[in-house]
């Protein structure tokens, strides 16, 4: 539990047996199973049979039952409540007591290709429409989470008790399913796991994981690694001290939360040939989080600011001895051009997203402003957990402590420019 076993290989025959059973295929019906893709904690298989094409994802038991149950609950709530395109769940088993020996989810195969692969071929007008579509989807999550479901507390959605098909329409936040909470030996730490009544309680648990991990590292590492662990532990301790100054320790009623996909990268958005969104995917480990978290740009729009459009002829041609992306056509231009072009485009598209969100959710601008310090704190915790830019995170903590409140990225920026 909590650790990925890279050696596991589900048997195609066993997968076919499961599909035949749940799809009620006859012995004469064809059922073809082929490997499709894999993630950190799962393997995907394409299922082709008389009923059409679908995907079956086999998952490692990194957070047994809860990860599969949480994803199924989340997807069924989205499909029943919103117009956001996500895969339909055909069947699932959140136990290992089946032919495959692992948890699995069988879902529809939605046509489309990742926006990442199509991005360079889309015009700026098409990209603008794409961003406005994503803003529309995000506004639906906000509206339905707050006005209809009235989610309170931070955690991964679970069905109402007792679970039944109908109760997926009215789920509630439960114990959190998150990489930080189950990766490595974190799964076995003695910490609170939610649902968390407040941002304070959630972040306190997050920081506690960092401190426990670094304390364990100090007990078994030497020399340079030991120094890294000491630095990380020191910064985590300072974050724990700063936490109650930004987030109230006692909160009643429980904090209002919204469903928030924190990994909405271009790889996790499928589009058709015209750039229209056909599906948002990869919903494992998605939870209800505070409104101040959701008052953020989706992941694909984050990045450095670049207001001036890069001139294509001002960059070198691609060198034959420099490997580019196997998935993207570099059109003969050096990779630095594409990096700068992406920075310029996302800078402009952030303005599009903000304008559309303000139109769809009038209080958006206020939530963005009032949540800035809180999002910076979360960003500092994330960098501390990864061991990144510790000195500058510590510098930011010191500035906040004395009341100057610089933006975290402004403190980090000099370092980022030299990476």
C-alpha cells in the first residue's frame, strides 16, 4: 500500500474474462484486449467487442478501495450534475477480489486527441475558444459545488451512506486521496486524513507529512543528503509556525469547498480536429478543495509572464543533434522558440480565462485577490515537500512574517530564470 509495483503486469486473458462478464458477452462474441497506455499507478487497456470500444484501467492498490471509489463517485457526480464532458463509468470493482487481481474501472472511450499534441497547430483564435470552454467548465464546478451540492470540508468525494447508484448524485467529501498522502511510506504515517473541516487542518496534515518524512530521512542519510533533509525540515517547521497566522485554526461551520481538478494540463484535455474540447480526463486523486484554491488558473495556463511575442526569425533553426519532442513537430525551429511562444500565448490566454470567469462567476475577481496569499502559502508548502528553492521559500516566509507580503513567484523568479 502506498508504493507502486512496477513489475505488475495484468494478464490480457483475465481482463477479457472480466469484460465478457460485465458486458454480458456470449462465448461466440469477440473481445479483443490490447495495451493502450499507463500512468504512475495504473495501466490502460483498449477493449474492442460487439458492444463497441471502451477502456479498462487496472489500478495499483496505493490507497485500496478509496482511490477507485473516489474517482467513480466524482465522475458520476459530474455527469449527473454538469455538462462537462467526462468518461462514462460502465462498471468497476474497487477490490482485488476478481479475475485480474487488481482494482479496475471500465469506462467509455471518448474520441479525441490530447490538446498537447494539437496545440501548435491551433490558431490563437482557436486557442481562445478552447480557454473559454475550459472556463465554462470550471464555472460549472463552482456553481454546482457551492449552490447545489453545498460541499463542505476538504476531501475526496464518497457516495452517501449506504452507497447505491442513486447516491452518487449526492456525494460528500470524505477521506482525502492524494499523492502526498499515500506516496512512498506516507500511507502509514499517523496523521489526519480528512475530511478536513478547514484549510488549516488540511495544510497542517500536509506539513506534518513533510516533517515526518524529513525526520526519517535524517535518521538514515549521510553528508549532503542529510543537509538537504535538515534544510527542508527547517523550512517546514517555519511554515507550520506561519500557518495559523494565515488560516484560522477553529472554523465553524466547516469550510465551503468546490471540486477542483489540480492537474488540468493539456495532456488531460481531449480535443477534436477543430480544437473543441471532447473530454476532461484523469480524475483519480481529484478532491473538493477550498474556493481560494480554485480561484487559480488551470495548470496549462500557469507559467512565466511574456508580453512580447517572440519573432520566429530571431531564433536559431533546430539542430540535428538536439533531440526534440517525438510527439510535436518543431517545424525546424529551436526548442527555445517554442518555450517562449508558449509563455507569450499563455500570458495572453490567462487574460482570456480571467475575463470569461469574471463574466460567468462575478465574484471571481474578488476570490482571486483575497486568496492570493493563501495560494502562495500552498505553493510554498508544495515546493518545500519537493525540496525546491528552499532558501527563497524561507525568504518569502520571513517577508510575510514582518508584513511585507511579496508574491511567492516574485521571490522565486530570479532563481527560475537561471534554471
